[in-house]
C-alpha cells in the first residue's frame, strides 16, 4: 500500500513540474514569435511610411516643375514690354531667382510701383543696400517723374543719388504722404527699420505700406531682425528673409533665393494678364507644397500611431507573460511546500517537457497545472492521514 501511495505521489509531483517546465517553454516560444512578428510589422510600417513620403515628394516636385515652367513663360512674355522713358508709374522688378529644388527655378518678380512693396527681413546689410540701389536705378530708367526718398539712419551710403532724409524730415514726409495724393510716383527706401524712428512714424509707415497704392507710394524696406516686435503690422507681401548672404523666399514653400543686384530688371505692365498668370503659378506652388506637407504629416501620424499601437501590444504581451510566469512559480512553490511537508523533497525537480500530441494554449497549460497541484495535495493528504490516525 505504501509503495502504491508513493508511486501515485511521485506521478503527481512529476506532473506538476513537467507541466510547469512545458508552460515555461511555451511562454519562451510565444515571446520569441511575438518579438519576431513585432519586428516584421515595424519594418513594414516604416517601409510604408517611406514609400508614402517619397510618393508625396515625387508628385509635388513634378507639379512644382510644371508651375515653374509656366511661370517662366509668363515672365518672358512680360519682359518684352519694358520701355525706357515710359510715363507709366506701374511696374514690377525682377530681383533674382528663387529655387524650390533641382529643375524648379523661377524668376523672382516683385510688384512695385502702383502694386506693392518689397520687405527684406535680415540678411547682410551690404547685399540688401546694393539690391535696393540697383532697383532704384532700374526703376528710374523706366519710370519718369519718380521721386526717391531714402532713410538711412546708419549712414551706409548705398543710395547716394536718392534724397537723404534726416529722422525729422522723414517723419514729416511719411505723415504728409498718408494725408495727400501724390501727382507722381514716389519710392521710399528705408534701411534698418525701425532704427531712428519714433513710434508715431513707425505706425504711419505701416499705414502707408497698406494704403500706399492710393497715394502713388511704394516702399523698399530692410527690417532689422533684432527688433522682432517691430515687424507686427508690416505688410510682408512676398517677403525675403535673410541669413547673412543667404536669402529665403517665405511666401512660397521655402525656396533659396539667388539675389543678383547686377542683373535687376524692370517690366512695365504691357500685359497684366501675364503677370496674373505668373502670380497664379506661385500661388499654385504654395498649394502644392501645403498638400505635400499635409500628406507627409498624415504619413508621420500613421507611423507614430502604428508604432504606439505596436508598443502597447508588446507591453500587454509582456504583462501577460509575467503574470503567467508568476502563476507557474506560485503553483510550483505550493507543490514544493506540500512535498516538504511529507519529507519528500527528493521529488522536487525540473523536468524536460514532453510536448503533447495536441498543442495546448498557455491558459490550458495553466489550468492543467492547477489540476496537477490539486491532485498532488490530495496525494499528500492521503499520505498524511495514516500518520494522524496512528496510535501514539
């Protein structure tokens, strides 16, 4: 009887430790498979993101090249309309080229007299001064009766032939222009704005930039970026942003500007439609860039969402695995205490798992382990019963 009870106890103990060992092997296999699947899924997600971004750039670049081609065609049609000595006070100025990438270069035309202003924020003062001097010379050659006034508080001396105004004179001029209608075109050149100006003059200049076309006034303004708050209210219509000798055209998607003061040209509006076509193509480039950026943002969001979801899934699997291993350890500790209570520590061991004929899930293995521990407890209690009933 004792040998039969020992045999049943040994079988119950072996079942517990065999199931525990097999459950651990099962968890190790699942963890390796989950890591492999996660790695593959992450690579697929990144590859999808790369393809989507590349496609967005390819489509946008092709469309931008087409827009640049049409914009150059519109400018070339317009270029033939220059007429030295014209009586018109309405023109635009070509100050260089703006590049949006390889094969995507378009002439940079700035509407000036009767149409708009040119604001350059930052950049090397010498380069900006040379550019403004070249613009003044070319416009004077085309537009008769042009009055040019210059405010140069730092005395850089780039516009020697323009009427230099002291701070008080310039303030009176600006306030006067905001109240009257000029009979001839006027061009104001302001360097190092807002240096040398009081608040009232700066406010009046801001108003003049907004309503200058009503007064026959256009403004060339170099803004000192050290005074950041002073740019609020300025009409930054197609502004240039300078970084040393490098310039960026901010109204379109970031494009590198190649300024060429020695090759500034002026065009009179012989065909307003052509100029509108040119502006339309630049506006289309802005739309294309925004669409591209939106697509890239969506792709980035998809990548981040997928990566976050994958990370959460792996954390859930890791938490579940730790819980399952804790359950296995707890069941085995219970089995060890039961065996030690009947002085059968020799049955405590780690068995090599023997895979069953059908693959069991982790949950099924844990249930089987729980049943095996109950059976072991029953066998231990069965062995303990004779000891309790034996006479003292």
